[in-house]
C-alpha cells in the first residue's frame, strides 16, 4: 500500500477590474466547485510556466505578467486529495472577456465580482479557502 502524498499545483487569479475569473471544476477532486484556473505541475516544469499553461488550457487565456501571491493548500482527506498550490495573480488583457472559454477539465468559466467570492466560499460552492487565496492575490496585483 502506498502512502498518499500531496500534489504540487498552481493556480491563477486573473482579475478584470473588481472581478476574478473562476472555473467550475468538472472532475474529481473538487468537482462541481468553483475555483481558480489551475492544476498539477508537470515534472521539470517551472511553477510560473505551469501556471501559464493551466490558465491557457482551462480558459484559453494567455497571461503576460504573473505575480506570485502565496501558497495555498486544498485538502479533501475523504477523497484522498491534498494539493499544495502556488497561487499567482494576473490582470486580464483588454478583450480577455471575449477570448476565454471553459476547456480541459473546467466545466464552466466566468468572471465573478470579488465581493461575492467570500459568500460563495461560506456556502460551500468553492474549493475551501478560495476567498483568502483571492484576497492575497488581489494584494499582490496592486503591489
């Protein structure tokens, strides 16, 4: 029997004004929960490169400038999921709203007002701690 180990992952808080782009997870773990676009880091891949790739794969958006915001952990012990996530912040380029669409393992993708994410988090509609991760990313994008 192998011992479960945490997975290294990345995510991107892509901001457009006072909104942030979220994806609806289409596959376990965390299926049917809103989260930041992101996923696993591939062997030999730098974190920032993985963040760019995951954002592009899940939403079709290319991010020019990423800023590291914080580390975040997503744990669902009953499902055997534990991810250590490097969260990045980015600003949506002009016209990004017309360029994005859910893809890969994202069932949906849309911009939400940042002010609504805490309520979504409390209601259990997001991956645990999403509001805190977005708050940290918001601070970094303004720095």
